[in-house]
C-alpha cells in the first residue's frame, strides 16, 4: 500500500507544527501554496535554450545586448552586456506584480566581469525595463529615476561598494553604507526583502555563507506600490561591462 501523499501545503500547517517563530517555519514558508513564486520556490537557474518569455529585457549603446542565455554554462546562466559606449546599459525585469505589504523578496547570484567605471543595481523598482538611467540616477546624495525602489547599487562615480538605496514616493531613505566591495569575476548572492515600507538587505558569498544582514532600511518604499524585480548594469566609460546572473529567486505572500 502506498504511503499517504502530503497535501497540507498551507502556512497554517507549518505554524501549528513548528510555530511562527521557528527558523524552520520561515525557511519552509516559501514552499507553501500561500506563497507566490517566480518559476516556483526554487527560482530560475536559466538552464533553457532561451530566456523565459515572462522576462522583460532591453539594452542601449553600441554592442550592448539584452539579457540572454549563456550557452554551454554548467547549471545555466544569463548575461547582461552593456556594450562599449559610455552609458551603455542592459537590464532585466519582470512585470509589476510585487508589493511590500506582501513581503516580496528576491535573491540573485551574480558576478560583474569588471568593477571599474561601472554601475549596477539589484532589487525592486517601479521602473520597467528600458530606462537608461536605471532606478538610481545619482548614488551619492541620492537622486532617483524611480519613484519607488529598494536596490543594492554599485556606482563607481561614487565608490566601488554595494550600498542599499531606497526611495519611497520620491523621498530618499537613509543609504545603507554596507561597505561591501565586490570582487570582479566572483559570484555572490545579493538579496532584498520588503516588509511593508521597509527593506532588508542581505549578502552571501558564492558558497552561500551570509556575510551581511539582513539589515533594515526604514521607509525604503511605499508598501502598496507595485514593483518589479530588477537587475541592471551600465558603463561609466567607453568600456565594456557585463553582469552574469547564475540564479534568480523571487517570491511573496499571496493576497488574501
């Protein structure tokens, strides 16, 4: 006789058996039917022949290329290529389906081929694919193209560090000066989690060891504004810069 198939996949089952304060509860919650995930709870490893049709990706500048599958890469990856022009860029986004009041979260495993004269962003924004400036316009004393966003931002026009930048209805949040300087051609995981109007930033090494966070940024976004997961790379000189994305996971709680 076959064993009974487990069909109780709700958060209430986890809460009853583990308690909502349990680390195991929070770890398993994104596998329940109460959580909406992009391509399921295990995310996207980019192992197909073509990029999934749900993505939006554009590029501008000479030799720039919108996000595309990198063929022949073990475990799969995509490449965002900013081309060779000063201010050339490439980006990747999804639809505007994610909100802070649903505890939206994203984590991306990325590497930048070179760090000098480069700008990059990873997080959530209301700017859909196709905006040259990205979510952040100026990193130092921040100004924004997005009206609402919470992103890890690196911009060597300011410094060579990942920093957390948020913008709620046009009002800049206090920058999280995390002091994280990426190493060229070395993978790392960067995560942004939204909890109502606040954002939490986390960073892991290529091996998955947490090295920063989760660190809170208050008043980072407007909790009811629809946002999209966002990856962006841009040249800060007439030199080629690329971002390779090995894995992307995005999820949030379902609406009631």
